[in-house]
């Protein structure tokens, strides 16, 4: 019974010798010293009144939320997030900053932008 096992082990050793070293790293290995980019935060958002938009710059890309502001209202018109920044909650950060600014300045919010409307419904930040 020990003889077939020994033959199997020898065949396995031979097969391993032929394929080692592997040309590609194993898929389940962990790379060290690789850190994901920090998630954008409210501190990264800039109010650009000349272009009437809140902006978030990440590398060469700019996401923005267009607005119209009056003495009583902040109307949130359109959110634009480049494809390279999607999935990083950039739009969420822009929407939250806009809502925080409106609250701070005592302005009513008018959400025309469908993204901001959904954000407000999802996060319970008031009526839309």
C-alpha cells in the first residue's frame, strides 16, 4: 500500500519542478506597502462661486455639483462625477457639503439634480 503512495508523491514532485517558479503571482497573495488612496472628504471640497459649483479635485479629475444661490435658497442643479472617480462616494461628499452649506447659511434647499434628490431620500436629510 505504501508503494502507490510513493509513486504518486514522486509524480507530484516532478510536476511541481516543471512549473516552478510560476510566471504569475498567486491570486490570493497579499501585496505589502500598497495602500488605497484615501477616500475624499468634505475638507477636500472647494466652493467655486465664479462657476457656481462645489468642486472636488482628485488628481487630474474634477467632480462638481452645480448650484444657483439666492438670499433664501440654494438650488442644487447637476452633479457631475468623472468615470475615473465613480464608486468612491465623490457625489455623496459633494451633496453632503452642499447641504451643510445650506444649513449653515440658513438657506432652503431646492434639489433639481436627481442624484442629490436620491441622496437626500436615502440619507434622510429632509424633504426634496
